[in-house]
């Protein structure tokens, strides 16, 4: 059996040896944040923006800036023989053990890094459902450990035979899926949900916005507002980009040229990320 190593507060432990205090706020309340990083051929993609967002969101929730050292990741990759292929690195920061039912200023609790193999290749097509009820999340802009609602939405999608489900706000505007951002394209534009809407604009979506050669247009739109002939996609840090071929029985065609444009944008972003590291 292959040994699986984790990094807990800078210490390396076998997975079954890692424990957490029962008073930890992450365990009790989902008080904490995380980020998920794609490790490909031993390299952490977009690590700097991932850590910047994690630190900033910790500060917003009153958690002191966590110290996460890049060498922890390098050692974890080596111990798990993760230097080839694609892996999911999850970095978790919990809110400590303060018993107060507030979000007062507090030191971080646990800092946990885990690695798991990731099998899905970019540009694998998917089918989406529309979640039937509007979703209102006070922490919509945060990568929060309070994640059960997203699991419920994904469970709903799978129960209907879909890969994931799109959520909308009370006005019926498309926001995101349980695990990914959503956008659509024509031959001249990339359309993304307006950043003022209550959703988390992910690392890969931001990289596409920064490195895409066509015009990026923020919109407030429902499913009926996606024009006929558009190509629809989801994106996240692990899968990169996936073409959407169906949303609730409405069919969409794949567009090879647009997919090539997206792939080139990701390659430019990765190249820039390598040279900024």
C-alpha cells in the first residue's frame, strides 16, 4: 500500500496519524478557508495568487495571516512521489479554538496540506442542470470550509443525471456551479457573470480574463439570455476548462477554434506565472 503523507502545521505525518482538536472552529463551525491548487508534473500552478487570496480572505474573516511556506509543498510533493502526473493540493486554514460565537481577531488554528491524484483532463465536456431555487450565500465571495451547500447542489445535479448544477440569485442571474465558474463565448467576446454578483470569481477565471485576446464582457444574465450559437464553459483550478454541451435539456455545440483560444490563454497565463515565481 502506498503511504500518503500530509503536512500539518509544517510537520509531515502519515495521513492516518494526523489529528485535530475537537474544539477547533473549523471542525465545529466550518470556520476557516481553503484553496485547491493543481500540481502538474511537480509544479504548483498559480500558487502565488492562490496564497494571496487565501491570506486576504483569512484577514477579512479576522484570522491572522497564516504562514504557508512553499518548501512545505515541495517536500510534500516529494514524499508522495507526486512529481509526475496531475495532483490536487488542498490547503486548509482553520479559525483556531476560540470558544466565542463571533469572528473576533484570532490566530489561525490548523494549517493542513494534502495531496490526492487528479484524473480529469482539461476540455472534457460536461452537462449541467439548473438548481431550482435561488441561492443566497452570505459568504459567497469566500472559499469557506462551510461547504455543505455546494455538496448538496452537486448531489442534486447527480440525482438528475447531470455533472454539476448552476445556481442563480434571486433575480435569476446565472452565478456559478457547485464547483466551477461559468462563462460563455461567441467569436468576438467572452461573457462572465458580473463581479458585483454574489459568487466567487476563481483563480482560473481571473487568469482567462487577464490573458484572453478577445474582449471580456461582464453581464447579468439568465439562461435565456445566452445567445443561440454561443459556446458555454465551466472552469476551475483543477479541470481548467470544460465545454458545456447541455444545460437543462438546452443543447450547446462545441467550438474547436474557441477551445483552442482558451487553451492558448491558459498557456500564456502559465508561462507568465512561471516567470513571476
